[in-house]
């Protein structure tokens, strides 16, 4: 009788092991297929590689959304998926330019648009003129409305709004105390030298 119990236990153990193996295989297949079917958007770096070069965007007659970003910027990372989806949706009608603030190549543009927080968005019309800016994290709906207005050559509805930003660390200020106080970004603060 103990032999029958042992054989039954062994058979149950084998059935249990087979069931665990089948479940593990099924979960692995489901996970693999789920990852294959996922439409996930590209990372910031991949989106930047796929973006329109600035020179092309300023000369091809299409409106442009320029994004100043950095890979370390948590706010930029938080917006990456929404921006990636908008880039796919508006690819035929809007240039998307991404300029990494950590690349000194873009210093003239960083200074021109007074980028002191990221993400910093500059809306540029068909003629290559900057017409509006937004700084910081914005809801996808705001960006969508702004892009629709940009295409329609209408007033950008969410200009100069400021959401959460990642502050840029800047080089020491080498200007005199008087000119530092005149800088609107200093808010009247005196710079000690």
C-alpha cells in the first residue's frame, strides 16, 4: 500500500512539474509577443537621431517645433512618449528638431532663445521665425493644440506657459554687477563677484 501512495505522489509531482513548465512556457510566449506588439516610442536619444536637422527645418517651408532637451532631464524623459506619438502623428506637416543642451554645438541657439530650463520648446513658423515658446512639462493636449495652431498659422494658445523644468547649470557670470541686474532672467538679483 505504501508503494501505491509513493507512486501516486511521484505521479502527482510529475504532473505538477509539467504544469509549472507549461505555465512558464505560456507566460514566456505571452511576454515575448506582448513586447513584439508593443508600439513603444523611441527614447530621447533615438528621437533626436530621427529628428529633422535644424538647417533643413529652417529652410523647407514647414513649421517647426524645436525642443531643447538633455538625456539626464527627468522632465524631458517624462514627456518622451507623448512627444514621440505627436511626432508620428504630425510628421507630414511639422518639422521636429531636437537640440541637446549638453552639445556645445547648439550654444548659439541656446543663447538666442535664452534657454535656462528644459525642456524648452520653440515654435517656428513656415518662414523660419520663432513665434512662441513653452518651457517645462506640458500635457499632451496642450502640445497638440499648439501644433494644430502652428499648422493653421493661428495664435499658439499655450505660449510662455511654464511647467516643471530641469534647470541648466550655467557658467559663472563674468558681466559687471550692473549688467547682471539688467538681465531679466536675474529678476533683479545682484551677482557677487
